[in-house]
């Protein structure tokens, strides 16, 4: 499961506290040099996280940078009196090294939302452009610098070298000043950024019958992150591969089924809700998910008898051409379709996970037999992590579906020259072939069919967020989404109430916090 920025910062502070409480050997210059090298790396990470090239820095923030600059100069001066240490080989050694590793993971998590050229690949990449977002980093920087200053003070008192000790005392004072200044400047921090997610690559993770059901809800949320990334890259023309007409038809099919299953899951959750008000709210939300599933089916109908000639994986079942058509050369063989886009496999996996959470590990949407009855609501809610976590998963599906529906018209425009149909009532006069290119009004209806999906998904999200206080659902991610969606369209996303702290889910089994991502040393944001 993905980690969030808040979780990684918690790891940094926990490991730093352990390192600050540990004692250093008083007669080992190498241990002192190692600790100072790691402190220098941490201070560099803080400076990197606070700096934004090209942006105006106010005077209060400038004071923090000035103190950090003085601290780094003093640390470098002290290091000249100690044995040389390779920073790369020292970064992962000891309790302080683990803090450096976690701090590097914070940088990697933020950098993962941009590609190698610096262009955003997710809508969250622009989240750190506001003053309140910088204040969030300043708050965490203050805690980091406070712990680091304690470590520097401990080293200065353990050294037998007076020249190094004097410089470390100066570094300690500068770090203390920087910590206080960062705390003062960090007033008004945007706490919703704690839910800032990890950017996952567009690599499908298959849904296998042997997967533990207790992991399905978390993996559905991961699938939503991947689908959101695919949609954002499509919307801004940054995809390495275009979504074909067949890809769009298959995604539409899987999301129609997945949305219906999500509504069924909410019905099951309503029976285990903490009170009657919450149960009624969840049932109302389930009705809106059914509306969304119908909207997806409406999109499917618009694609009926439309073929992407460059990727004809999906095409209508047609009667064999007549002998006369073959003799006149009015029939040609369709090319073979390419492998599906990764987003198709991701959408399918997400639907499979939702179905297996609802019906059990043996559920198969392609089975000709009637699907089994739903599992006991108690088991479904427990495997999902509680009512609040199940609602959070459903909310994340609405976000991913909305982004797909916003990006799909752009995908249609990119491939419109490849789309053919054989609907007879629109066939141009004297057209010699059975298939013809879609008219402008046909393309417009195809693009507009996604608008109803946007509207129904937003309505479902609004109702889930309105029910959040009653079920204890954390809304900090919704606050982050509302800001991110302003960078996608001018349309206002579902208004989120003030961020509600997460409460333990009903019958939650306590999913473990995932480990931090691998760090990247010497990287740039």
C-alpha cells in the first residue's frame, strides 16, 4: 500500500528522537565524524525541502535559510578537524543513518510526482506552491532541526578537539535559531498535506484469487492512484502511449461494473454502521453509485459499433460480408490489436478486488454462472479495515473515475481520425464501404457522454463527505483533492468539511503502516 507524506515525516521524527537520545562514544573520532556527516545530510535535506527556485521568499523564511547556512558552514569547519567520512557510505549506518534514510524518502515521495524533465505527472505535483504548504514543511523542519541541534550539542561535548567543539557550538546555536524561526514561520500550515500520496508507476498489480482479502481495500486505493496518474497524463498529453478506442471501451466496461460493486459494498457497510444516521447516509451513497454505474453504461452505448482501426481489440459482431462486397474489394482484414494499455489492466484488477471483497476469493466476472450471494457484512467490513476505511476506499474510486471521465474526451480527440462506424443512418451518400469515419456530431456525442459520469461521481463524492463525520472517515485527502482538482478544470470538486481526524474503523483489523520508500541521496526536487 502507498505511504503518505505525513507517515514518512512521523518516521523521520521517531528515528531522530531515538538518535538524539543515544549516547556517542567519547573517544571515537570516527563515530563523531560519522554523526556530523549524517547531520550535514539531514540539514541539506531540510534546506532542499524548504527552497523553491524562482519563488519569492519572505523575510521570515529568509532568516531560517540564513541560520541554516551558518550551521552548515560551522559543521563543515568542524569536519576538517575529524577523520574524513564518505557521506554515501555513512548515510545508512546507525540510528541517525536510518533518520537520513527516511528523510531521503520524503524527498523521493515529492519528486515522484514529476518526471525527469520536471513536468507534473499527477495533479498533486503542484500542491507545494502555496504559503500554507510551505508552512507544513517548516513545521516539520522545526522538529527536525531541534533534534539535530541536540545531537550536535552532544557531539560538541564529547570531542577532545577544542577547534571542532567551538565550531559545533556555533552550529548548535544556529540550528536552534533556525528551529525557532521555522516554527514561527510555519503558522497556518496546511495539515491536509499529511495525506499527500506516493506516486505509483503505471504498472498493473494483478488481482489473484490467492491474495488475502484483508489487503483488497488498500490495493484498490493503490489502483486508484495509478488510474488517476494515467488520466492526468492523458489530459495533459504526457502519456508514453495513447489510450486507444478499444482501451477506452474496456476501461468503461470495468469501471461500470466496479462502480456497481462499490455501491453494493456500501450497502453492506451500512448494516455495520455505528448508528442509524450513518447507515442511512451510506445507503443514500450506494444509490448514487448505482447512478454512476448507469452513467458508465451510457458511455458504453455510445461506443457501440465504433471501431478504432489502429487497435481493433473491441469491435462489433458483424455478419459476414456478401460475395459481391468481397469481389468488389470493399472488404479488408482488420489489423491485429495491440496489447491493452496498462490502465485497462489496472481498472480490471480494481474491479476484481471489489468483487472478491464482496463475494469471496472465487468470484469471477466472466463466469457464466450466477454470482454467489454477498459475504456476511461483518466479514466484509472487517476485511476492509472498518466502515470508515471502506467509505474512504469508495471515495477514492469516485476521484479516480471523475479524473478518467475528465481526461477521456481528450483521449477521443487524439484518436478521432482512427474511429470508424457502420451505423447505416449516418453513412454518407455514395460511400462505397461499409465502415466510414465518424462525423463531427457523432464524435461530440461520444465526448459529451463522459459529462454525466463526472456529474454522478461528484454527487457520490459529496454525499460520502457529508456522511464522513457520522462514520469517522478522515477527510484530509478530500481537502487535498479539492485543491488538486483546481489545477485540472475550472469545475469545483466536492466541497470537503474541515479535515476530520481518522478514527479507528468499526471492526478494524489494524493494517500495518507500510515501510518508507527507498531513499534518494543527493536528489533535487
